């Protein structure tokens, strides 16, 4: 489904920032199928997985983070040609190869990861998949797996961030 929108910013809500509004008929087409996760393509240049977020007044929007805005040189008022498609992926974000292999080898970490809510799974996949280097992604995957095992599948993000800072790979 395609539409054109302008980049906007919520001035009255510090939690949400830059976004594009999704036309009601397009949002409802996804939501009637209970599908809020979508693949968004901007100007045929940049594709990413995201969610249709409720604005609170019955309308929906898609957030555009600073990395996307910087990469595409976007500013408030920029016009965007947007294509949305149903996100058919298992997790709503790509599974980093390093974490997939680790879960394959560690049955306990696999069980604990898959017992998490979809949102928490996506949060961890985002954290692990963000670094560009394979070695750094592997480090993050190891720390996440160890954190899940040490906390019986619970996530304490403050402790997890501390574990990332304190991780010393075996050399």
C-alpha cells in the first residue's frame, strides 16, 4: 500500500518525536488483520521493519529515528513516498546470524529467549543487531544469552547495560 506523507514532529509529547502519519484507510487495512508490524519503504531508498503506532485519537503513525533521518537527509516537512507491506518475519526484526548460531548451540538460552514476549525479543534483537562488526554482534549475543540464563529469563536492562560494559572476551 502506497501513500505520500510529510515528516512531522510531536511537540507536546517528549516520548515520541519525528514521525509520518499513516492514512486511516491504510492503517485500518493492516489493523483489521491484527497486523501492526509492517515493512516500510521510504522513497524507494530505505526499507525497515516497524510498527503502526496509535496516536491516541484513532489515527496511527510510524516513527522515523535519527539514523534514518540523517541517512536520507530528512527534516520536518520533507515529503516522502511510502510503501507499507505486511511484515511476514518471525520476530519483526532480522535475527542476527551470531545470535541464531548461539541459540542453536545453547538450548537454555534458546528456551529463555523464546519464552520472552515478542516486544522483548525485538528489543534484544535490536541491541544485538545494531553493531556493524561481526565480533561486536557476537559479544552482544553472548552477553544477552548469559544475562537471560543468570536471571531465569528476566531482563534487567540496567544490569544488561552494565554487563555489556564489563564484558571481557576470552583472548
